[in-house]
C-alpha cells in the first residue's frame, strides 16, 4: 500500500461518505468505522468512476478487511490498469 492510496481513501471516506476522520486508522475495519455495506458499495462505485478500476462485489463482503488491506487492494487494481502500464492516467 502506498501512502497516497491510503490518504486518498481517507479523503473519500471522510469527504464523500461523511466518516469522522478521527476514527479512520489503518487497522480499522469498515464496521469499526460504522460504514455499512451500502456505503462500502458506494465507495466502490466512486473509486471505479474516479480511477477506472473494477471491483468484484465479493471483495466488499469481507467484514474483517482493514482499511490498510483495502488500500493495498485498491493500489494493486490501480497498478494493473492498462492505462497505468502504458503510462497514461
């Protein structure tokens, strides 16, 4: 996980979903952040639209996934984008 990806998720969680930024920490799960499954799906849609990545819905069902793990997964998806491999954004 890169710091930039984690910071971007903090911004999306606090700005787009209204999560209290003081509660957000790398080892917190979405449940601990009081982000319900609908809000997690909304976050997925936001990330898909903003960064042209695609999530498998099963990925959002893991209640034990920490924000740090999720950020690592998002970073892997970003790194795997065809546009990222071609050097375009």
